C-alpha cells in the first residue's frame, strides 16, 4: 500500500512536467540554502547593531497614577495599564495602536526605593543576538545585560533595552480604567531623542561605537559639550558631559509631536503645574519639567 502511494506521488510529479530527480534536487538546494542562511546568522557578529531607531523609554515615579493623569493632560492619546510587581504600570502611547502593537510609548513605573528618574530607553535592532552581544561586550571590558529584562549598562551605568521586531506595547497592557483627560494639548508621534549626561564623552564613545557603529556619529557641539548619535527612524541619542559634581543620568527625553501653537501650549503647561524652561541649546523644542521634575521636550514635526 505504501509503495502504491509513492508511485502515485511520482506519477503526479512526472505528469506535472517535473522529474522525480529534479524535484528531489530542488528540495536539496532549498534545504542547503536554509541551512546556509541559519549558519550565516549564527556566525555573524552581533555588533554593531543594525539599529531601527528608538522605540520607548520609561520613567520611575512615586505615584504612577498621578503621573499618568499629568501626562494625559499633555498628550492627546490613549492610556494603557498593566499590573506589575504589586503596582500599576501605565503606558502613554505615542501613536495609534496597530494590530501588531508596534507603537512607541512612555512607560510609567513605580520608583520603589529608586530615585525619581528616567529609568531606561529602548532601541530596536534588525537582529538582536543577546548571547553574541554579551560575548563581544564583555570581551571589550564592559558589563553585559542585567536581569530578565536585558538592561545593558553603558560605562556610566545608564541603561539601554533592546528588542528585535516584532516588539511594541507588551500584550499584558490593556486600555486603562484610570479617569484621565482625553483631550491633551499635543498629539504625540514618537520618540525624538534621549539626552545622556555622561562623565566623559571621549570615555563613553568607544562603547557607543561598539554598539551602534561609527557611522551614526554626528558633529560635536561645544556649548554645551555634546555629541549626537543619529539613529534610524529620525531618532537620536545625545551624549552630553555631565556638570561638575552631578552624577551621570538620562537628563531628558524629547517627543515628536504634531505642529502646535507654542504660546497656547506654554500657557496650558504652566496651568497644569509644569515648569517651562528656556532651551537656547535646542531652540526648536518646548522644554518643561513634569509633575516630578523630570525634564521633557516637545518637538513639532515639520
């Protein structure tokens, strides 16, 4: 019976204009090609990354609900939430949520024993080989990713999270039931940049060249001392010398937004408790401190 089935298959292949030998040869070529592709990926260097730009960041605050309410008065968007380690983690979406959930966001987590701050930022990569990257990072004398969330510390301990698409909003995050403003001041379009205050730009640069490659480097600025790393999706990382006596940190983040009336938005920000700051070093942005004194910038997308 089995032989009869095989004969039928062979007859059908031959009748279709393909000999059995040609068919099996083709199958072998396809299999070899797949194996070669898999081998190439396993032996390819993990670094530098083929980055796809910045995706999200998180802030850690004493009261996540209060912070979420503040940001929903700033951004005209949707709020999601997720139970997380005994608290509620909120997500300010930086665009519409598509079916594949690939959207940027600002996550708001409970600080616990940590100081109020911007906790980490996230880049996407065309290919993210965590094991391979760890070997290359450690061989260069740097620390590898910490914990289950894979936070990569730079020489100053500033944390980068990496994902390979599909990534986006975590599936556990659902539309929030927190009562919030639904008609914020500006429409968010995505992350524009993060500014990292580092001890020494020259000391940090070899690490960032290892991770992102040399081709992302922009020109240096003198006042303040700053170097931009230009990533994909029109996003950037700024390396800036930390002021004397100030510990390295993620100093601020900037969100691309739809064009807005600067005078009106400035007045409204002040009315909800934000402290609006001058930004002579970045004249195109509107800079302010949020309800927890975290520095934020709004950049109109022209």
